[in-house]
C-alpha cells in the first residue's frame, strides 16, 4: 500500500503529523514553528519540492510536519495549506511575481506628513501590491505631533474614501498607540513604510521586547540575507511580525493593466459603466472613472498613482512581448 492510497485520517495517525508555521526560508533551509513554540529545521518532501516550477515556500506558510524517524534525521514538510493571501513583488530578472510572505493578518502602511515628507505614490504602491495578494491593509499616519490637525484630517479622508482604515498615532507622545496595540493579536502583521516614518518606534511601543536580531536562526553563513527569496517572521506580541525586505523598491506584481485596476477599490463602482469594456481609464472617451475624478469622487493623487503604475506595466509589456 502506498501513502496515496490510505485515508487522510489513517495517514495522519500513522505519520504523526503536526501543524506548523514557516518562520524562515533561506535557500534550501526551512525553519518551522511547532504549536509548542519550538523551531525545527525541515526538509521538503519530494512531492512538495516538485509541486510546480518556481514553487517556493515562504514565511507565513502553514504546513504539516513530521518528526524524524531516526535521531539526527531532519523533520520533513509533508503538506502545505492553500495561502489565504500573500505579499509579493515583481522581480525584473525573473520577469515574474515573487512572494515575500504569506497569510498576513493585516498590513500596516506607515507614513508621516513631514520628516520624511509624504509620498502618496509610495503608499499607493504598497496598497496596490497588498490588494493584488488579497491582503487586508490599514494606514498609520504617525508623527501627528508634528503636523497641523487639518492636514492630518485631509490625509485621513483620502484613504478613508477608498475604504482603508486609517489610524493616527504619535510614537513620541503615545497618542493613538493603544488603539493600534489593541488590534495586534495572534496573527501575522507587516509594517511597511519609508525609512524614518517611525516604524521601529511604533513596533517597540507595541512590544518592548521585540528584537529583530534574536530570532535569526540557522543562518551560519549569512547567505540568504540579501537574496530576494529571504523572508522571516519574528515573535511580536501574541503573534508574529513579518520582515519585508526589499519592499522599498518593489514593482507591481501583476502583468497587465486590468489586474491593476482591480487593485484600486474605489474604481469598482465606476469601472463597469465606462463606454469601452475593458477600459484603461486613461485615454478612452466616456470613461466613468475619469468622470468620477472630475467630480471629485476619486482622489487626484490616487488616479496619478494609477497612471504611473499603468505606464510601468505597459512599458514592461513592450520590453518583453508575451
Ligand atoms: P523607521 O525608520 O521607520 O523605523 O523610523 P524610526 O522609528 O527609527 O524613527 C525615525 C525617527 O523619528 C526617530 O528619531 C524617532 O525618534 C522619530 N519618531 C518616531 N515616531 C515619532 C513621532 O510620532 N513623532 C515624532 N516627533 N518623532 C517620531
Ligand atoms: Zn474607464
């Protein structure tokens, strides 16, 4: 009798399978956290390794693992749950999407109005990538102690109008930080933002014990830290914090403009009513998205971000005809 002929129940009884969470992947090394909190280094079973070309486990993947049969032998990863959502970016060299982390409970895009100055384009790019991978996002406007209330309110209204929750905080005075802390429970969280906006300060006010270095496991050679496949989770409050290397520079993970439109949730109610279907909402006449922009129902900066990313995706398409 082969493994594929036995019932899943018999199989799990026999094989002593345990649920696990992938914490770190570097090259061929996969570290998995068991329900008791222990980390074990695992090997992929052959059938998973061969699953499909380009397949790669990432931090945040939920797996089933099997203990070694002999002492000294490695644990093995026997199964992989479908991903609920993922954060990814486009890798020029591979001309393909590369997933950074899976199963994020919530992504926080952190920004400030000044020092550093606000870049709407950056925020929108992160939000678009999150939408592409079905990740729920919130925005944190930090450093509210530095800016006038009316400017903060204007910012909040831009993203509230698109349906995103916006939190306002000051890691300096502590204002709003409790509300943010209350949201952080047992899930996997990512904080993305330009350097200097206050990410580390906020993370430390939520979990003063957070040390991004102590969780580095099994990396004897240091290789992997700078590769695009590197991803890692850290203990954070009752849950985990996703490290998101390279998210400063990522490109839209999708390959066409239609996928891009779907990543602007506020376009939804208009896009279906344009005269041309599909409509790129750029040059076509009788475009309801452009009409909504004129009416002030879609925000200028969001539409500009859309056109910028669309131009990039089109340019990419020209360089490598499909
Ligand atoms: P990161 O690069 O996003 O991790 O930003 P940091 O947490 O290192 O913060 C950058 C600088 O901004 C530090 O000097 C912090 O003390 C300061 N900072 C962080 N949050 C606030 C805030 O809410 N208000 C003010 N005034 N300064 C802050
Ligand atoms: Zn249109």
